[in-house]
């Protein structure tokens, strides 16, 4: 497994150590799990954003199409 080196504020390092101890895992495993969780949350947020963007595009297109149908109906009413 590749390794990284990072600097953490003292309180974050202490808190991660306490959390790891309470779970009975190493601090490295604790930090790994935290990164995995944040990665999952970020992926979900990105999926939600893509879905919202697609929904807005569909909504805008539906509004345009409905306006075209209204215009056609107005023309038929005039005849």
C-alpha cells in the first residue's frame, strides 16, 4: 500500500488518536476510514449535483415545449 506523509494540527492528531483508541483500531486505520467516508459523501454530493443539473435542463426544455404547444393551441383557437 502506498504511503503519504501529512501534517495535522495537534488537536486533530490527538482527537484522531482518541477516536482510534475508542474503536480499537490504529490511528492510520481511523484516518483511512475518515478519508473513505468523506470520499463517499463527496461522490454522493457530486451525483446529486449532476442529477439536479439534469433536472433543471429537463424542466427548462419542458417549459419551452409547453410554450410551443400553447402557441399552436392559440393558433387553432383563432381559426
